[in-house]
């Protein structure tokens, strides 16, 4: 399945955002990834970063996903800067599966900061 078909068949809220059916406050977008502000922020600045290809979670990632996941990780510093997280650092979290608290079955990273965060 190509990327366009993957996006078209994505039943999650992220699929609806990728198709333009639901608006999002975009921070960064390119051919492989999208980042946008979380509508229920858990910190002063809270951005979600997703691969456009639907991968349910890291447990389902395969060798063919290496390019998109590597690209996503190398774009995190740029996205953080665009979101206003260049000072003081940030936290990056990916929940994987029900027990982790993952709510949307499409791999996504939470980029959090803009204020001191509690220690984990």
C-alpha cells in the first residue's frame, strides 16, 4: 500500500487530520511527517509529531519504516525550535499500547516543554 492509500484508509483522528477533514494547528509538515499542537496540552507547549504512514506503535514498526522513523527523529530539534522549545530543553515521549496510555492507535510522539517539567 502506498502512502496516499495508507492515509486514505487511516480510520484514526490523525488520518482525518492528514486528509484535511479536521483542522490542526500545524507546526511542521513535509512528505513524511506532520507535527501539530495538541488540543489538550499537558504542558505549556505540547506538540504531537506523527509519521504520515500509519504505524500503530513502535512494536509494529518494521525495517521498511526505518527511513520515516529516522527522518522523524532527526527533525525533532527543528520542530522543537519552531514550537518555541529552543530554550531550556524538552521532553519527548511515545506511548506504545494500552498499558502505556496510548489513546490513538497511530504512532505519535509528544514533544513537551516551555516550562520546568516534573521528573519522571
